[in-house]
């Protein structure tokens, strides 16, 4: 991932977060006592250059038909199981890289024991330019919301958020999984909003999901659900819903298909109703497809970024069937120059210069506390926020119905009706909640 080292202005005094309790879940600890960043385990994922889509030498993901029979086949081929991928029947295995081709062929031919096999690959973030954040210190008491930086959040103005908030600001019963680099659990914008998370690199310690040395996940979480009307910072699209941090990318913004699939599967089985994924790889993955199927089976709405190459091409998981793919627009309701487009484009949302939360410590972001960056990565959690509002207002709707409602109430842009650049149009919060 390329991190643009532009600057962000920050002057807000940071408060400590208090203990948080997840809706319907046990308290998982006082986040003010989280370990320091430099005390966490090293999370390097592979000794290869982290190019998006690159195969990790000697690593395969397999879906087994029969665990015991597959165990024998794998052992005979010298394949070592690294771990199970949730409770999906998938496993991550490792073999001698010099024998990888022959082992791969043998596994493909072992159809009685192995349903399918694929190489494990690198998957990364891909956001664009960073921009300075302007912090107003004016006391806006008496207005809603009174967050001092709200006036600089054009995304809410063009998306008709204020009208929507008159109807619903979200329910604490709705959990949005941010499948990303982690979330800064000490940020004051998330106080009281966090439920038990998951860290694919440190599965024994769920608190670890609430540390974010890269910063991208914190920014996305703020777009979805930063507290509103708390007289600090910014407002999220669904300020009253819960956040579930699912950390699948490392401190450099890189992860693996196996790790992403595992995190998605975990979220699908641990209370998430919406899954926001601002990541993508250039090739499809049967492992991620399996995780999407599990999410849909459990009535979870998966939402993913279209990608930022600026051309007509696929990024995965956005292009996988069942995923709500999100393109990016700017403050003038024009397609962002970097936004990918194509037949799978479902919806658009503001994604250029989006002001949101940064970690309260130095990270991969160009500043602390708050700042603006661009990408379909930023559009995606906006759509996730709208989905959370719709699920809050209309709890009887299934995931597919929530998606349909957002698409049908969007503001049409570009060619009349659906088109490959804007999908069904740009989100309209007020319309979606009527």
C-alpha cells in the first residue's frame, strides 16, 4: 500500500475511552488499558514483497470434504496445516515452495477428500491522496449536530443526512463490522460504541482489534459511526450504532485472502448485520466467496469498495455475487477520477476528501485525531452507515431488502437509471429512511 504523507492539522484534546460493552455481548475489557502499539506481536504476514494479488509461495487454502481423510492426504503430500479458517471447513496449509506446483496438482486431483484448493494471495488497501483537516472551535450549541467539524463534512450535505437523522440516528442493536486494519478503541468518537472484535493476527486477545497502527480502519469506522452531537470532531452516518473491529490487515495495510476470509466468517457468526470492507484484490477467491455465502446465509449485508484504478475492472470481494459494490463521487456529485466502474457497481457515495477520525497516536495516516483521505475505501463505510440506519429503522427487512431500499432511493446520477459509473446512484439518507 502506498501511504501519501500529506499533512493533517490536529488540535483536538483527546479524551480516554471508558470501558465499553457490546450489545448482546460480554464486556471485553477496559479499552483505556489497551497495550501499547510497540508491545503487540509482530504481524508481518509473509517474507515476500506485498504486491496486491501476489501469490504467497507455498501457501494454499483448501476446502476439505472429510477432515480425517483430508488430513491423511495433506500429510502424505508434506502439507502442514497452519490453521482452520473459522468453522467453514477451510484450512490454510503450507508446503515446501519448491514442491508447490506438484502438491497443488495433487490436491486438485484429490476430489474425494479436497473440495477445492487455491493459492493464498496478498490483499491490500488502496486509498488515495490525503488532505488537511480544518478544526473549528466555534461552539455550535443549539444546532444539530454540534460537532465542530461537521460543517466540513460535505458528504453529509450531499447525501441528505440531516433529513435522515430526523427519522433515525441508528440503533444500538445494529452492529457494523469494519473489516480492516483495526480501530483505535481509545478515540473519543467511539466511546461506548465498541463490541467484542477479532484480530486474525492475535486471536487470543480480542482487545488487540482495537489498536490500529495503520489508521485506515479507524478512518472508516468514523465515517460509519462516529458519535454525533458530542461537541467534538465529526459525525458518522449512523452515530448510534455499534462498531465491531475485525482486524485482517497488518500494520502496513496488507493481508491475505485466508485472513480476510477468516475475519469475514467470524463477523458473520458474531453479531454483525453489516460488513464494511474497504479492501480488494485483483483476482477472485473461493475462500472469500465461501465467507460471503456464510454472511448472506446469516442475513449479513456485505459491502465492499469498487477499487481505485480508475478503469473498468474488477476488484474482489466487490465483484463477488451478493456483495454490494461501492463507487466514489466528489463534492460536485461527479465520479471520482480514481473510482473503478463496471457491471457489478451497485451504488455510489462521497469518497473524495472525506473528513473522519484518525488514530489518537501516530499511524500510517498523515496526522492524528482527524483528517481527510480519498478513495472508494471512504465511500464504502458511508454506505455501510446508511445500511445500518435502514436496518435500525426497519428491523424486519432482510439484508437483500436493505440493499434494495438503498439502491431504489438513491439520487440518480449520470445516465438515466443504473449505469456502470454510478451504479443505482448516490446514496440519499433521508430518502432511504422514509
